[in-house]
């Protein structure tokens, strides 16, 4: 009997560890924090690949898997269709690789996978690899914040700045002798806009903090919560009128202000709930939760501990307040609603974007929202006796 109990406890521990690892990987991608844990990385063969034709299509009138070749002209500069597409990947973590695989499945073109090592240097085993200069490729796609920052700082998109420039203070990190700039540093740095037209980005949270303000760059951000997604919350849970938004002001105060100014929360009243460090979770007592109809987690690198998040969810459910999260870990931990990013479909979105954007000379470049689905936790909804809307979005999946 004891042996069976020990085996049962062992299996439960392994399952818990697996779920926690998945959560850490997804939060790593969303928050832009690079995981150094070997168990959270996967190593892949970056040699030349053959695209697959059996991928799941996205809705589009102009693109289907392997149906479109690259355009030869975009605006006032010529794109060489004979050059491969470079995909620079910040780290070999599962969300990034899934996104790239989705992209490759939709593009009938040579793709060179380029990775960035722990010292911030690019590398690739692909025989078509020719460094990271933009003119060696038809297009360059930056996957993740580190890749985007690297490509901007190493392709004359801004003036090169040496370590001796004392006027740059407070806004430059010099990790591994690589200068990483913020928008405040780019005020007097001219931008090569032709190069920028050949760069796209994906899997980047708050890309506006990396891209120069005077540059129009196409891409798909990881900014999941928009006017559309907030509207779907009230569509599913019509009783939600006031939402408590959980975040660290140091990371997301600008996003929250912008969200309020642009009307993202126009259908609900958003109440900021600040957590500056993990220990602040204790301040989220019953009094803090009074007056809110739901608690919303947004990607925030301060709020990443699975233990802390599980504690907050349990506390909220005990107070009859539903939690809304942003990946499958939240669903497994008791969130009523979870917005789950579909990394592979984000790659398919990128394929659609790269064809559509550069085949139309008059098209405007705008930031796209990432692909996702919504998971409703039926057990939690029943436990809290929540009202469900009559007209539900197509992205909604109801699970136990």
C-alpha cells in the first residue's frame, strides 16, 4: 500500500512540475525575460527545411499554404526574391520555435533560422547563412525582443554609438558589450527607413519600447489585451463591469495609461492593482478585491511565480471573484477565463503579413494582434454561479 501511495505522489509531483514548466516557458516569451534554465529550452536543427503543405490555414482571401511567392517590389525599393528569408530567434524556447514552424509551413521560400547565443552573438548551421546584414536576405523577421533589439542595433537603423558616449545615461544597458537602446536614446539618431521596410517582428511584448518612434515597422506583438479582447470578456461574462488589473507599475504603467487613453477599457471600469514585488501579493486581501467584478492578469515579468499566481487565484475564487488569465496555466489553476496564445498560428499570421504587406505598394503598416483562443473553465463558472452571455465569440472553448 505504501509503495502505491509513493508512486501516486511521485506521478502527481511530475505532473505538477510539467505544468509549472509550461507556464514558465510561456511567461518567459510573453514578458520578454530570457530563461537560462536548460530544461526550458529545446535545441533544433536549423538546416534548410522543406515546407509542409498540410498546415492549418488561416482566414485569408490572398494566401494559402505554399500558394504565394514573394513579391519583387515594395514601395520604392526592390526586393530580391532569390534571397532567402532570415528568421532571427531570440532564444530556443518552445513558443518561439512553434511560431517559426507555423511561419515555415505557410511560406514556399527558403528560410534561414538564426539564433542568438548567451553572449548575444548570432549563429546558424544553415549553409545559406550570411550573417545578419539585411541586404543579404529578402526579408528579416525578428522573433522575440532580443532579436528585434539586435537587428535594429546592428544594421545601421540607428547611428552607431560607442561605449564612450557619456551623453547616453540611464537608458542604455551594456550587457555583454552590446548596447541596447530605448526610444529616449534615439531622438538624434537618424533611421534608415529602407532597411526598416525589410524587417518584421513577432513575439514581442510592447514593441514600441524597442522600435524608434519615427520608424513604421510591420509586426505581430504579444500585446494580447486590446479593445477587442476586453469586449469579449464582457460578452462572455456580462456581469463584469469593474476589472481589477494586476501589474507592476515599473513594467506596465505606460501600457495601462495608454489602454485607458485609447479606450481599451471603455466597456468596463479598470482598477489598477499594483504588485511591485512578489511579497506584495499579501496586500491583495479581501479589502483590495472589494468592488471589482473580475481580476485580470496581464503579462508582467514581476508576476511570474506559479505559486504566487495560484495563491491569488485561490484567494479570488474564495471571494467569489473570477480570474482572467493569459495562458493554459491559468485555466489549470482555476481561472474562469484564459486567453491562450496560438504560437503556430502567429507564425501563419506572419506569413500572411509578409506577403500582403509587401505585395501592395500603397498598403499601410500597422501592428497586428496575435492569434489566440479563449478557454472557459466550466467548473469554476458553475462554482461561482456566473452568468454566461447569450452570444458567445467563436474563439471560445468550454472545458471542464
